[in-house]
């Protein structure tokens, strides 16, 4: 076995996304000509089982191991003494613990997307923001990551609002109608974004992460999201791009699972590239532009925008034309 794929396929909570990653990985492997041998090692989500699976893959002579996939699994492996071959964890560790020398991380972390949104908005001369976030850990992590990056860049945050099912959204609309800000950063999933968007001031630009995009073709349901700028992987926002079209779409994998299928495609490409040239990486991936910075594979997705209820690659000229 040259490549060992370590996934929580036996976990009730993670089996479906893990299977999507496996299918994407094998699709990219087949597209490459299938020259590298691949072994799939199934675990549950427990740290103990993950470490046993990793040790088994290493003892069987894997040249590179891809996994674990969960934050807790990546943290457990990073804290162990088991990392003996190049390894790509498909998530970020739960804390900022230093990674072993041969341990790389690659994933779909919303915090990284929120930081990128801050950089893109600031580069577009937006300087003052209001934060509007749904209640819940994912939205809060996204909001906090944006806030830290935004302040570091020199942007100002005028106010922060958190909303839930009982929130008086008309009151929020009244506040935003007189707010002297350039933009709103919206942290929430697609259902939460649909609920709050009609109460945001239409004259203020709204930015978000890919959390607001379900990945499904729902133009009527998304009509209120039109104009929201967010970041998204080319796999979903630019499906007709030549670098994306070369990989097949999988039957039965839709919506959020598409992201994990795309993650699997790029995980294989990163693994193959690192086997060929360790410490060097530069790929136009289906999840974004991929580069290596220290032990982290940095993913830079596309700028996207909702137009006619569909998330598409952001075209500045088309956006300007649409607002005239």
C-alpha cells in the first residue's frame, strides 16, 4: 500500500461524509491512471480506534497516510508518537498544538473561509462592518474568526447581533436602516440566512462564508439571498471550469456531501504531489487554490455571489452591470 486512506466509515455520525471523501479520492485516483496503490482503513470516531487504524496502516508499509477526518482524531494523532510517515489530516486540530514534522492538515474549516472573506472585503475598500450571526457553535466560530482577521487588517466593527427563532428581526431591520457601515458579515447556514436576509438593509453589502450555500440548485428558495457575496469551492461555484469538469460527478452525492466528495478529489491530488515533491505544493484544486504554508495546506476558494438564486463565481463587471 502506497497511500492509506483512514476514514471513520464505521461511525454512524460520520459514515456518509467519509464515504463521499472515499468516492472522491478513488475518482481522482482513477483519473490519474491508478498507478499508486490505495488501501482504505475503516475506523469509528473514537480516538483509540483511529490510532489503532493509523498504526496498522503504517505497519503495513504505507508511504503516505490520508486521515483522520475529525477534529478530535487529528488532535489525538498529533498528540501521539505514532506519526512516522507523511500524513495528511483532513481537518484542523482542536487546539493550536504544534504538529509533528511530517503531519500536514487540509480541510474545509469555516474559520479559514471567514478570514479569507475579511481579506477580500478589506481589499475591496470595505472598512466598517456589523456582525450578524445565528446562535450555534459553527456560526459563532465563523463570526469570531472574521472579527479577529477584520480587526487585524484595520477594519472596524460597529456592532454585533445574534439571532435565533425568537429574535425580533423587524427591530434588527430598523437598526440597520440607519447604520453607518459599509458591510454586514452574516454567519449562519442557508436556512438561517434565508430567515434573516429580508431584514438586512439592501443598500449594505452582505458577505458570508460557504455556510450560506446549500450546494443544491434551489433558485426559488434562494431568491432572498441574491447579492450576498461569499466564498465557495470551484466544484460548486464554477462546475464548467476545465480543471473541475475532468472529474466525474458521483450518483447519489448531492448538497453538502458534494463538498466532501470534492475534498476527497483534492486529498488524492495533494497526496500524489507530496509523494513526488515533499514540501512543495501548488494546485488549482476543485476545492480552491492549494498551497503549502508550513504544515498547513492553505485552501483559497473562489469569490462567489448569489445571482438568480444560484451561487456562481463572482464577476466584478457583471456585478457592476447588475447594480446600475
